[in-house]
């Protein structure tokens, strides 16, 4: 998709949160860092010690488990991989996750997390 053809329906906030990215059907589990977060999706840095992103491909169904200081338990968000940029020259790989909100409780928890993060700065 060309950059000029792309738009976001929901704004994103810059964050730095620990997370785990799990492939539902592919069967991978990777440590991740959430770099920006919004109601519609997130940008995550992924990869193991060797920079691998095995199984992370466009349209793969995933679960993103976000650990936030304002939450008791991880926030579990279902979605799909929207895009992947492989890491190069010592930089981690990045992927975009497009959320599929099917549980109102998870969406509300995400909304609260974004609101709380606004006041952390």
C-alpha cells in the first residue's frame, strides 16, 4: 500500500511497553516491545537474540499480550499482522498489528490504558 493511500482511523500514542506476540495458528511466541498503541492497532518491535521473526507474516492471526504498569494482568488483544519490516544493521524487526475487537471488555481496557498513559508523561 502506498504511503499516500494509507490513513489511520484512530490516533496512536508513543509507548514503551513489554509484550508477547503469539501466533494463533502458526504457533510462535516472541518477546516484543510495543512502540505505539491506539484503538485500531499497534507497532511492535520483535525478534529473538538472533533477530528472528519466524512465522510473522502479513495477515497471520495473532494475540498481543501487553504488560502495563496500570494493569494487574496482561491486556490480551486479538488481531492480524498488517505489515512486517525485517530488522537490519542491528535494528530489531517491526510489525504492525491490526486489532480485531471481539470482546468489549478488552476494548474498554485498551481505552482506559490509553487514557492513563496520557497522564504519565
